């Protein structure tokens, strides 16, 4: 009899340790490893390879609510940034209209993601036709691009390929667990009578986890569509880099938005 796939656990954390594996879009959910949980009902272990999104109000309610609020804000910023990906990508891969020109290395928007993509395209163009074995490229654009894409897709697969459970805990004690299917239907199980405010808090945790899954899917779709545009700028020898470059562009736009928000926070503090 085949053993059940382990449960994947993502824990909401205010600041993951450097290098810690997190969700590929928001960087809010730290991958806490997998563990086959006892088959007690209701338990994610009943679903082979389920994904658990865990929000633990480990210190006090006020701190936990602040963590949820900050996470919701970062989610909205990511949603806004993803909406900017198509209009920011197009000027990089499409020539400017007749009579309109830009300085070398400058695009219509001129942000860091655009400049990084333009530089990568130029480097790949210069390496053709010996790009497959060009000295340095094995550890440069090619390897970095594919490593980043492979890691991101593996993380995304964990997030979107299994049934989702969302847990709310208080100081490690399980309060509620919600099962969410692909149609958006949900069932919530309470361990005891919920205290004041716990229902609303758990509802916010569920919404945050669902939003992270949707953002992950949206980012992947944008990268796939962007790869078609980036591929138009590549030769047959470098065409395999279209998707890694498009994914990096999506990530760079997200990182730029998060950094800009952090800078403004620092100035207003």
C-alpha cells in the first residue's frame, strides 16, 4: 500500500530568515517542511499531499492582527504590481513609434526591471551563435535564469497543485481549520467554541491564503504570456531563455514595488 504524500506547511511570518524558503510571490509564507499528520478528523492528512497555510498568533492578538494587516497590504501591492507587468514589458520588446527614440539603455518607463531585461537580451544577442557553450554563460544568465525559474515553479507547484487547508492557531493551539477547494467552496471546523474576534481573524487568514494562491497563478500566467513577447527578441539558439527572462521580469516588478513601499515607510516613520 502506497504511503500518503506528506503535508506541506506554509507558515505566515513577519520576516523570514535570510535564505529561508518562502512562497515565490509575496515572500510572506515560510515553507516549514512536510509532516504526515495523524489521521484525526478534520485533518489535512486525509487529503494526500495537502497544503496547509498556518497563521499562528503566537504572541498576542494585537501583534497577530498587525501581522495580518501588513500581509494584506503587501498582497494588494503585489496585485497592483502584477497589473503593471504587461504595459511595462511591451516597450522593452517592441520598437518605439516612428519619430520617438530613447537614450541608450532607456525605455519608455526606464525602471530597473526594464533595464535588467534589456541588458540580458543584449548579452544573449552578443553570445549568439555559440550561446550554448559560451564561456561564462553557463554560470551567468543561463544558469541563473533557469535556476530561478525551476525553484519558483517547484514552489508554485506546492502551492497550487493540492487541496488547501488554512489553520489559525493561538500560541500553537489550533483554533480553526478551513478546507478550500478549487471552486472556492470552503468548510470550516472549529475546535471548541470560538472566542470573540477569532471568527473574523480566521476569515482574514483564509482570504490571505486564497489571495496568495491566486497571485501565484496570475504571476505564472503573466510570465507565460510575457515569454511569447520576449521570445520575439531572441534567436532560435537563445529562445529557451524566453520564459526564464519573462519570469525574472515579473519578479523584478514585484520586488521593485515592495522595495518602493518599504522606502516610503521608512521616510514616513
